[in-house]
């Protein structure tokens, strides 16, 4: 069983494969290397995704204010 994770522009971020034996996950394999994903289609820029996520988190933290 496996999956391809994509960004909002439908570019590939990474892939994951699960080996399942007797209804339990026995192995998890993930590929994030853009050179190994290139044959599947357009590959996302992981640094851009990370930067956008951090910016969204910072603006969310500012809008909620201090907690406690």
C-alpha cells in the first residue's frame, strides 16, 4: 500500500510505501529525494513548502496572542 504526497500545485513532495503483514505494518519506506522522484512528474520545492508553513504558523501565532 502506498501513496504520493503532493503540494497545492499538484507537484510531488514525497512518496510512502507500507508493507503490511498479517494486518500489521512491518515496514515503512519513504522517498523524499527530488532526483529519485523526478520520473513520477513535477517535483515540489521542499524548501518553499517549509518556508510557507513557517510563515503561516508565525502569522497564526500572532493572531491568537499569548496563551496561559
